[in-house]
């Protein structure tokens, strides 16, 4: 019997991970451009994980690479 209540899950400790949408916002480019950048540039950090929902990266690795390439300060 369903009661209409939804279970809730609290996710903690994931603020150090980012996906394509967050990288796009960080770099000021489209998600499509991020996809191309991550797939064609050998110097872009490897994903920390590949999930059904998509690839995720360590935020610090992406930010460091963006600073090194002048994409962010």
C-alpha cells in the first residue's frame, strides 16, 4: 500500500564534485562545449566517476586546470 509519502535522502560531502552543467557555468561556456572540451583535450582532468547520469569531476582538479589555461583567475 502506498501512502503518498516520499522517503528523503540527505546527501553530504559531494560539494567537491561537479558535472558538465557546473563546469559550463564555471568556464562561461555551453554544456556542449564542455562535452567537446572534456572528450577532445587530452590535458583535461579525467572524470572521478562515470555514472548513469553522466560524468563527474573533482572540482579542485577542474578549477586548477582552468587557472593553468587562463580560463578562470
